[in-house]
C-alpha cells in the first residue's frame, strides 16, 4: 500500500499537523504502512516529529500543567512536512532527539551495552550475538526518500 497523489499532497508544505484522520491515513501510507526508521510493519502508528517540538506539560516539580499553560518549545516544527510514520518502539526511543543525535546514540548502542550489561558481554563471548560498526541507515534512507 503506497500513498496516493492526494495523500502525498498532504505531506508536503507547511500544513499544521493536527493529527486528523485524513493526516494520519496519509502519513501511514507514506511508506506503505512501514515505520520510516526501522522499516517494520506499523501495527499501531505513532506520528513522529522529525525535528522535535518538545512539549512542556509539567511544572519543575513534575505536576501536570493546566491545558492553558502547556506549550510546545518549537511549534514551527508541528507541520505535516515534518512528520514521519513510526512504530511505537522507534518513536519512544527517538524521543526528543534530532535524527543525527539519535543516529549517533544508536551507533554507540553496542559499546553502551557492553559497558553496562554483563549479560550482553556474556552473549558476545559465547557467540550468541555479534556487534558491528555498520553505519546506521534508516528505512526511509534505504528506499531513497528524503525526510
């Protein structure tokens, strides 16, 4: 399932992202129902802001702010053209990172795990898993689409 021309037109320009059914359907179809980052099938889709917006919805003490006091740190990034379809795991892990920050973190995952997790080190020693230094390439890059 790929995006139709009318759905693709929704994904271009500076239309404000509202999360409407029309926008979500077009976003899901953007990569044929696949996560833009890992390429996995989207059972449940999260709409990810490529350039983060960073929502502020809690005060410094962790209490939830009233709706009138909530804000976005970068509202200019809350546009359709800045959205990517993401699986739950990728969206939650990416969080507020830029793509390049997240790519760097993923690139260091094996060294972080080797430092922090004895089970990971044991699995490496026994050949159950292996780590490599391959560059991180997201699904949308592999299929030749711009972010």
